[in-house]
């Protein structure tokens, strides 16, 4: 018997094996944690009766595949947003699923898509519930994003920095590119100064991008400038999801007031916020 415990808050996927005597000719089993987007194998472990393994990386959404010692696929545990998603992931998924049931094809904008292996928008995009424009400013992250999504017909991708006004900006980058940002103080909270480089780059204005298409939803993960972008919106998408944990108390207060003024309801979960137009 195989039990799997998925815990997003603790960032773990735990596999526990009970008595597998009936499979003795197939042991040890190989458990493989495979990313649902890139098909990348993040972790694997051999398992016999009454053993367990745990993978610390649940924010990278994976299926767990079990193979016999001869390499035959024996069992698949599939990540399902309706069961394993957090409150925002479930809410967003059902919103898009309902739109599909009504015959409406949503179109979304993701700014700060990174390499596309985590984010509330990933599962719906994989299930083709929406089209989307994916944008990331990091060259490294965009390279990986392009590899992961090159066969998705429902997305387009742009490698650019997005700011309120557009134009040239100071761009701070380092590490694998997840924390690349125009806010020096934010990247300094993740990396040492000797790991950070500064370059001057061009950026696109958020409103120029939003004028180009009719976006039903917007997802932001932009390393500390989420509030700046939202507060400058000329258009009001039906759904806005953003990373609120990197914002100051003042910025979150301004956003709270903005959402009230523009008739949005909000829900906070795991450092992120989803806002629905009422």
C-alpha cells in the first residue's frame, strides 16, 4: 500500500509504503517526482515495504510515478488542483473552468512568469483553460520558460522588464534569476552584494502591454513592484493575483483601498492575494 501526503504549507510531498509483500517480485520500487510542466525529474528514491521518502519542493508541482525494478510503470499519483491546490489555486481554477463551461475563453497576462514551473496559473494553462501572454525580465529564467512552454499553443512569451512608465531602468540580477528586479533592496534580502550585478535595460510600460489585448486576468510576481503596477492600471481585469508578502504595510494598505474603490473582493493565502471584480 502506498500513501502520499502533499503539504504545500510545509513544502513537502511524503510517500509512505506499507506492506508491499504482494509486490515482492517487483521491489524495490522507484518513486520519481516529475514536474507537470517540464517533465523534469526533480527527485527519485528506491522503496521497499514499510519505508518512506520525502521531497522538500512541493511548490514545484509534480506527479509521483512508481516504477518496478525492471523499469515498468506501476502506478501514477497525479497532482490535482481541486484536491491539492491552495485556496488561490482552487479559486482561480474554478473561475476559469466556469468561464469555459459558459463558452468563454479567458485570456491572461503573467508578469514574472519565471521558468513557468510554479505559480497559480500553471495548472489552468496546462489544462488549456485560458490563453496567456507570459513575460519575464530575467534572460536565464526566460530561456528555461521557452524550453518548458515551446509546445504550448495557448501561450505567447516575451523577455522584457515591465514597469509603470517604461523606458530605461537599473536592473539588478543574480543567482538563477528568480529575484532579478528593479528594486535593489529586495534582491539584497536574498543575495549578498557580491552576487548582484547591475545593468541598464529597457522596459515596457504596463499599460502599453495591457492596451494590446483584452486581458481577463493578470498574475504578478515581480519582486516588490506589484503594488506600483496595479495602482497604475488604466484597465480593470476581472481577476488580479499578486505576491503581497514582499510589499510594505503602506503598499498593502494602498492596494486594499484601491480594491475597495474599484469594487474588488480579496483573499490572502500563503503570502499571495487574489482579487475578484464584484
